[in-house]
C-alpha cells in the first residue's frame, strides 16, 4: 500500500469514530432533554458505543423501509 492509501484509510477510521461519538453525544443530550450541558456529556463514557448502535438502528430502519 502506498502512503496516501494508508492516510485515507486512517482518516476514514478516525472520521467514523468522530461521527459515532458525536451521534452518541447528541442522543444522550436529547435523552437528558438538554438539562445537562453538552460539554459535560462530552466527557462521559459510552458515547461512541451509543452512537454506533444508533447508527445501526438508523441503517436498519432505512433498509426496512426500502424493502
């Protein structure tokens, strides 16, 4: 593999991690009804896992609707 291919792959991995973490943070913030500040939620655990599960649920709903 060339340097650029590895760079693109690493950016994709970090980008997906960042996306899942932000999605999990948004879901937690909505569950708290905005009563907890976003900066406090940012430091909590499980944001990435919640975002990944939420992403899978969204993809599953889209596949269900399309079929």
